[in-house]
C-alpha cells in the first residue's frame, strides 16, 4: 500500500484529482454504497460543504501579512496580473459568445482555474529556480486560494446574485483563519496540516456528486483551459511583474520574472470553487459538475506544463544577463548604490561617471551597476 501511495503522490495534483476521480467512479457505478447513512454518508457524500469551509479556514491562517516589501510588491504584481487575465477571459466568454461558453468551457470554470494558482507547485519551483523575494511572494499569492476572488468577479459582472450576507458566509472561514494565523503563531501551526489533510476528503465528497461521464465528456475540454491558463494568466503575471520592475526602476540585470512563470498553474483546491459558488448562488448548480470537471482537467494539465515553462523562462532570461543572483545583489546594495542603479535604469544619460569608472553610452547598462550586480565592484568605486 505504501509503495502505491508513493506512486500516486508523484502524479500532478494527485491529492485532489485522484480522490475526485474515485468519488466519481463510485457515484457512477455503485452509488448506493454512499447512501447507507450515518457517518459514512455524512462524510463521503454530504461532507463537502463542511470540509471545504474548514479547508478555507486552514488556508486563511497561512496568509502572512508580515513580509518584506519587495516580496509583498512582487506578490501583488503576480496576483493582479493573473487575476486580471482570468477575469478578462472569463467575462469575455460570458458576454461575447452567443451561448455564454467557449467550446463548452463555462465562465465559472475559466475564472476559477485561471485565477487560482498552485501554491505548493509555486513554492517547489521557486525553491529550485527562485530567490528569497520569489519565495516570500507566496504570502500574498495565498489570497487567490479559495472562491473569494471568483465570487467577486462574478458578482461585480452581474453574473451571480451574491447577497452581502451570503458572500460573507462564503469567505468568513477564511477571514477567521486569517485573523487567527496573524495573531497567533500557535494557531497558524495548529491549522497548517489542514491544508493537505482535508483536501482528499473534500475532493472525494465533490467527486461523489459527479457522474463519471461528465468527468470525461465535459472535462476533456479542461485540458484546453489548462493550456490557456499557462499561456494567458501565466503570461499576464510575467508581463505585470516585468512592468513592476520597470516602474520601480530596477536595472535590467535584476528584472527577474521567473516567479511569473510559476504562477501559470491551477491549484488543486480550485476544484472546490464551483461548489462554493453554487452554495452562494444556486443558479450555478446547473453547471457545477461541468465546471468542476473542467477545473480538474486544468489542474492536471498545468501541473505538467508549468514546470517546463519555468525552466525555459529561467534559461531565457539568464542568456540575457538576468538572474536571481543579480536581483538579490540589487536588494543587498546600500541606499546610495541602489539610487545610482535606479537612476541609471530610468535615464542612463543622466548618471554621472565618477573617477576611475568607465564611461557608458545611453542604452547600455551602467558599468558600475553591472560590476556591483555581478559582485565584482571595485573598492575604489565605493
């Protein structure tokens, strides 16, 4: 059994996708097994709302507001870029297509999949390809976990009837978790295991409400949704992150965007979002199963594709002299050194050339800045 579980654990999104699949199989071929009553039915068929609520509370407790400024700014750039792309595509499909869907893809699934990134995959990839600010950005990116941003987008666009009390009821567990986690390290640590422990049980309960045929017929198009998530929402995250570097006047060798590529994924917990939205607005019950199946397919697709994109972006920017080490060195500079670097990035021709320094033509990187970012600044230039 242990070897089988280890093998399953290596599958992308296994913690959420495999139990969902098993629940759908059981519901399709032997539904009476889950209807024997008592705790069995309560947990495995009817337990999704309770388990999802508890899951969101555990997630909220892990959102840490105490992060260094570069990490916070980077996190918001990634969050806004990914969310803007998700909302733009989702609402575009809802309002601009004749039937309100694209090739069967429903707006609920599009927004849920494209706006919610896989935090575990992000952390793992940034552990290999990122730096401290990339890793620290996860505290802000955790905001896109759960149904909150999807509910906001659907409600603001008029696609969902979201009474204020119903919206509050949907996000209150996450808010309570956020308060507990940021006021007590003990509470945060206590709730941390719930991020993984609850997922397979909630996924099975969700799968127990899905017919196996729906999972394959409607879910197959979810692979297209997964690729769109990688290209569109991942591309938007990279684009806005680069814009942040430009606005903050970071020198070119420090404009690391590898974390944007790591956002080109769909979180396993996004599979629970359609059910959470339908619980707030019952009009979505008609598409809940279809949306869940499509998001599940997107989870698997992005888990396979996103790591390759991150590796490619890392190599691509390294060939152009942009590395995570250069970004780290930039943040480690003294205020005066950073002022010179930022001034050069904003207007190269205005930076004075000091004694003993090489001159530089506008349009190329300042030699002193290049030396410092490479860790070879001469002591005479300090």
